[in-house]
C-alpha cells in the first residue's frame, strides 16, 4: 500500500522588515488599534511626529526550505536558537503566511508552540478543552468521550474549573499537551514547550507521542534541543541553520552532523561548554567545563579496566537546596549504557549557593573497547531541570589493560560494559559449590 503524504513544504521562505521607520499601512483592524494605543494623541487629532528617513532591512527567517512528511511519520527539527524552527512551525500551523513558496497539509492540525497558545486566559481549563476541540472540528460528544482521559493525563484535576490565567507555566503545558495529544488531530506540531514540565511529565509526553504515532498513525513534527529524545522518537530529522536546511536524513546521522558543527570545544579530555551548545533547562545553572581525568591527568582514552574521574564545573545563579547531578555514558550507537547520580545509594542531594562549583565523581567500571560520549545534567530532586547537555565529551576505551595482559578476546565487541562476575563449574551430579 502506497504511503500517504501529510505535509509538503515547497521552497518556502519567510522574511521580515527590521528597523522600519516608514509610514504605517492601514493594515488589519488589530494593527490600527495597536498603533492608536501606542500613540494616544492621534485619537485627539494631534499631529503625528514627522517620520524620519526609512531605515529598514530585510531579514529572512527561512529561505528555500522544502520537506515532505508521510502520514504516521515522526520527524524532528533541530538547530540552534534563531535557526528558524519555530518560524517553520508557525507557517505549518497557519499562524503566519509564508513570504514565498507553498505549504500543503492533509488533516487537522494541533499545535503547541508557546505556553498557553490556543487557550483563552479568562476561560477555565474545562472550557478551554471544549474550545480547542471545537476549533479542531470535533463534536461535543466526541470531546466528552475524551475529557476524563485529558484531565487524568494532565494531572490538574483540582484546577480544571479554574481560569487558566491563574495556572503556572507547568500547568499550562500539562493541559495543552493533554488536549493536543488526546483530541485526535491528524497532525501534531510540538515545539520545545515540554522543557517546562518536570522529568516525569516529559517522559510521559514522549511515551504518548510514540503511542499516537505507532498505534494511531498520526503525524508529528517535533522541535527540541533534547537530542536524545529526538533520536529515540524521530525516524528522520532536519537540521535548520540560519533559516536553511543544513542536513536531513536518519536522525542519528543528522544529530551527529549538527554536533560536529556546534558541539562543545574539546581538547585532550577537556571540554569547554559555551552558551551556543545545545542544552535543555531553565538556565539558572549552567555546565561550563568537563574534564576526564586518569592519574590526575586529563585524558581522552582509558585502558581496559582503568578507573577514571570526571570534574564538572557549574555556574549557579540561584540557590539550589536539592541539586541532583546526572552523569550518563553512551555507547557507540548513542544509547545510554551507564547512568549515575549523586543521590544514588540514598546519599543526600547537593546544596549549592550562587557561584562556581566543581563536582568530582569517580567511575570504577570496565568499559569494553569502543567510543563513548558523556551526557551531563543538573536537576532538582523534585524534577525541574536546571541544565542538561548531551554528548558534551567524547572518549575511547582501548583494548589493552594497564599493567596486565587482560584483553577483550573477540574482534566484534558485543555490549559496552564488563561487570565484575564470579564463576564456578561442576559436574551436573555434584553438589552446588555455593548456595
């Protein structure tokens, strides 16, 4: 059976005028009202100030962008801030028209762009659920059938009859995602708003997106700086750079190309992490430096069975009384093979005052030969993410041991970690050597 197209974008561009001082056009009624409110003397007939010479320039937020998405496909959009990802979603959702090119959509579209998009602040959560359903063309009985599921997923049942203008940003996102995912649009456009929710809610959202794509055949366009989520969820991805498509293809290949361009600056086991590095979190604390150390020297290679340490430097802007540092080691295929936290073993979280802090952690495990990457995060114990950076440092494990003849015996390496074990052998009719 032939696949059916859900989205087609043909040579689309979007331009804006920056710094214009030209006389305003008549424009839409909302624009005329806005200009009147900004210049109230005009309402009294006062002469307007004579405009100076026009000084404007044309800025292309998108240029010559073409892509196709099949029905039931999940694609990712990645790129630095200002690359044009959110602009493309606004064009797809018809919030703003393209300057050039053509966009074709087949199916109803639900959009999550900014916190509160599509909600009327004076209406309650319940009323907004029905409003959004009506906008999607659903009948009241269809919305009624989904209502309890929406409220349960959002987790805000005690506040469902409260005007949403009193919701926190996290409550907004919970309800907005629950509405978008459960009211059955054929196309779901999701921006980086999931970063507002806590870690548990983010996991449930990603699981829900997988379900609606796999089981219900809906199409998803997912914009995120969480590259591991993009890789897990999206079969294909597009990398946008300065308004143009820099790469497209399987998500793993596109993400690797992106990180080669904009990743952390690494040299001999030391990575410096600038503000332009892809990251997720509130930004109230930031990872600035990672050092991989063996024998008190920075290294980017470890021997078979050799222990090593990591020094993580954070800049903290706000007091944190329940800090949880996450350290992940990923194998050659990008999958997580080791995850450790400073609270493992019932240890207390870190209390961090504003300033610069260095966290040291020793890793005592045997990594099998291959290439590895590090993910580093700083969270609150209650789930909020302050900063999270993926693939911040790359290193290799060698097939030679330090001071012994130990080696991995096979040409093909299966797995990534060799855990300590205790072996024994006996005839089948002999008593067990240990109980």
